[in-house]
C-alpha cells in the first residue's frame, strides 16, 4: 500500500510539473511582451488603420510567381476593402504576386499583373503563404500531409461529401485569435492562431477555446497526420492514414474505424482509444492508457508509461509475444499463453508487445466471432 501511494505521488508530481512548465513558458512570453513590446503582432479588425504601411516596410517579400484566382474579387490600392478599387479579377485569371501583408487579421497579397494592387489571399490558390480566417480549404490532389498545431478545445478529422479538404473553427476564441494555415509543398499546416506555439499557451490562457473540424473527400488517403497540442481532445473517424503522430500535454484521442499503418503517441496525460486496423504503435506517456479493438494482428506494440494500462482486443487467430517490465502490473489474456523467461507467448508470437511501466495492467482480449462477422 505504501509503495503504491509513493508511485501515485511521483506520477502526479510529474504531470503537475509538466503543466506548470507550459503555463510558465507562456506567461513569461506575455510578461516580456508587456514590458519590452511584442515583436510578433497579432492584428485584429480594429487595427486596420494602424497596420497600413504605404511605404511597404511591414510587407513580407515572397517569391514572385504566377498563381490563379479561385473566386471573383476586386483589386485595391491598399490592403483593405475601404481603399479605392483599381480593377476586378475573375475565376481562373492568373496574377503575378510579389509580397504579402497581415492586416486586420487577414492576409493580403500584392500583385503586379495584370494590374498593380492588393487582393485578399483567400481569393488566390497559394502555396507557402500564411492565410487567416475561420474557414479554409485546400486541393486534395496537392496535399499528402496535414500538420495541426492546436492549443485548446477539440480537433475532429473525418471524411465527408466535399470536393476539397475543408477546415472550420468554432468557439469563443475565434474573434480574438483567428486560425492560420498555409500549404508548404504537399503539406497543409493549420495553426490555432498566429502565436500558436505550445510555449505561447499562457498568452491564450483564459481566452476561451476553439474547436477545429477538418473534412476530407471520401477515399482520400493521408500519408501523414501530425497533431501538436497543449490541451486538446482529438477525434479521427473513418480515415486511412499511413503515419499518425500525437504530441500533447493533455487531452484524449479517439480513433473510430480507422486504418493506420503507424501511430506514435507522446503525451503527459490523455487516454487513447482505437478501433480499426493498426500495424505499429509507439505509446509514451506519464499517465495515460491505450485501449484498442483491432480487426488485424499488429506487427509491433510498444508502450512506455509511468502509470497507464494497455488493453488490446485481437482476432481469434492472433499470435503475440508480451514482454512486461513493470514494478506493479498484472498481465491477463483470453488467449492461452506460455511463459518463456519474462515473456508470455501465444501461437506463433508474431505481434511483439513490449510494455515498460511503473504501474498499469496489460490485458489481451479475444474478439468474439459474432463481433468479427458484424464488422
């Protein structure tokens, strides 16, 4: 009893230390900005007049190139809709861009042809340029990887009846901190806001949270999905993903009817549940559990946790080898096993399951024949 109490104290001390470190880092940035001025300005709708720079000194140069217009728009003399219009563009027109500027929470692009002026970035098919707003989209043919940096709230990724990859934010933090996204090569990067690093979590503390919904066309295959969060709950449904990576301080993750080749989870606190097909799992946590109901027999499962259990439901013909290194853990299996040294072997021992934990039980359950037929 005494040893278990000590283990629990150590575990919660580590979790509290991690969360305090996140908050202190963010609050430190906030205090620095208060006394020394911020070098990374977050623009709001009331800042338009102050942010206009006729001299162009606040502009960000970008590689001059030709891009196409995706929606009809006017061209303005200045990067705001209140300035004079110098022309109009139609869908499919090609324009030459040379620089961008953040104004009023929106990205503006300067064009030199067919007319000289400014247009909002949302009307162009861009690559490598930050865009802002509460809704965005990307061409699925040009995207193979998605990276999401989200501070708090929830993230949902699922297929739907859409032609493009669409992403929409909602919640009580959208007015103050609009999301930012850009395409870099074949990667789509979606961020909570202009300052969305985990170190900047304290800057947003108390400002509410936002929910992000990413919808992809049905049948679209994701080569890589990466989630970097402070405190965010993740839900992924009916997706085919080759590589999935989660790096979080806290927050649950739920995979429903997914096919994932490789799942890498690094979290301080946050349980993960998975249903579908999974080939490899690498799970590292301070205090978290993994529960998986799998249609297949994975190749490798590795879990390193201070406190957290592992529960896997496998097909009836599964073969596995469980290597358990733990101070206080129990192993149970619906399958017959033979103990060899410190390992438990079932059948051909194909699936290698390695668990290292201070405490946390390991359970291997057998999927019923009726459940397999229903799937």
